[in-house]
C-alpha cells in the first residue's frame, strides 16, 4: 500500500478533526440517526469552533468550500483545499450525517466561495448556505433546470421548485440555480442567494431518508420570490462559450469534499470489520499472497486496496485545486471512485462480520445506509463516468450523452 505523509503544517487540524470525530460525533451518532428531524444542538458550539479555525486559516472540519488562487511560479502549495479534505475525512469517520448538519458549513457555502465576487463573499460568506439544484423533472441532468429568474428592474423574480436540498430547513440561505432564459440552454443557468424569510420562499416538506438522517433534506418552493440583482453570484452576463461554467466550477470544488466524506465512511467500516475479525482470530498477513490466507483476510486486503485508491485520488483532486490546476477530470474520478468504494466497503464489511453487523449495537449497519447517498448526490456514479469519458475523449456534452 502507498501511504503518503500528511503535510506537517496540517497535522494539528487533522488531529483536532480526529478528536471531534471520536469525542463529539461518535457518541451522539446513533441518537440523531433515530430522531431524524431533531436538530443536533451539540453542533452549534462545534460550528463556532470550525468558524474560528476557518477565520484563522487553520483549516476547519466542515464542508465549506474554498477559493482557488494560482500559486506563484515554481511554487508547490499544500493549501486549504487539501487541509479541508483531510479534515472532512476525519470527521466523516465520526458521522457523515452530522458533518452535513454543521452550521455554516453547507454545500451552498462552497458555491459562494467558488463563484462569488469579493463584495458578495463579504455579504454571504458568514451565512449557513444550502445548495438547491435538483428539481422534480431534473435530477442528474442539471442543465434541464426549469426554475426561472426573471429580471425586473433591480431585482430578479424566482419561480420554481427544488427537491432534496441538504440542510434546506435549518440553513440561513440557499444558493438557488435558476435559468435567466430557458431557451438559451445551459449558458443561462445562474446561482442566486435567497435568504430565509424572503416572501414567497417556503419549505414544503422534509424527507424521511435511508441514511444521513442527522441532516435535514427539504423540498423548497419559490413563488414570486424577489431578490436584489446583486444576489446573482458571479457574472450576470449569459456567455454561450462559458456554458454552465459556474455550476461546473462549484462541482469541481465540492466533489472532492464529498469524496472525502466517502473515504471517511469507508475507513470507519473497514477498521470496525478488521477489529471484529481480529477478535475472531482472522488477521491479515501483508507478507503473504491473498490466496494463501483465509478468505476473510483476502477480502480485507481487496477492500483496503480500494480504500487506498479512493484516498489518493481524493488528495490529488484537492492538491490540484490548491495549485491552480484544472481538476474537473480528477474531481469526477475521485467522486466516482470514493462514492462507489464507500458503498462497496460498507456492504462487504457487513457480509464479513455477519449477524453482528445488522443490529444497533454496532454502527456498521448505519454506515452502510449513510454510504449510499455519497455515490448519488453531487453527481451520480453514472454521471461521473460520463464526465470522465468526455474529458478523456475530448468530447462535448452534445457529442457524448
């Protein structure tokens, strides 16, 4: 196995994230899985601590996105993207649902960080922002968005429905992706910050879910919602040559974060299965060939290999962002590999452990439920493979569907 050392300057943040995972998240994990729509009050103080780490540049443990800045010529940077991903891996090892419920660390914050100008970052950067893309008739094909934003003087009027919005109920604002003109296709889709309490903006329903139950998932209705024109993040001009650029830039930032969550869940399941099998007398001999070991040990070796590859791909995508390198291909590779690995590892660990894993005495069954969404949201496994194929073959979305 290849095990890269964590950069020395990031070690304190990683250790702090480990302490949070083991000391704060694991003890309350089962409670908020059982009581799905109960807000985890323990996270309020933790969210304030993470805010302090972010403000100090120490690398918080939440899912807030960070801005890309090209390094100076010849400089190699281990920066905030890598630090954030490493921290997310650790806290997700504790409980990924609670990570998604951390105040002011929503995926909408990543959108703000990715495409907002400095004035917008100052206005919205402190808010807990969810991200609303998916609609009843628009799942993986984000370009099919039908929510509209119509210019009316110094305001935009938003109309539409958004579903499966993570933290959509508890957040303070939502980054809503809407079309300025549906006839112009992808190029007209832009993100708008809509703050809670805006007239016409309502939470219609909360979902009952398979996993990540500590995090709320909402359906949102926008009925004649008026927002200032200055709430449109980034460039308001529709440019066909930069079709869908804001969405994809956001995904390039958030997909490594979701991949990091998946890596954390996979490691949790793998370590627990290894511990339980060890107690039963099954240990892995790293100096022996897989076929010369018990079947369970050989299975663990295969799972560890999958885990390591997902881990390294995720670090690569984050490192490229820190160094100003285009990472759309690598972000999708990391998301595809890590999402599938988390699901496979959790389910195969259940099979290895047997009947012990199916009760609530262990968290293995919970991790198996939590893992599935990590292979779906922020772009499904199938969509990631399609993006990867387009990048490798040099095809456009019109040429390769």
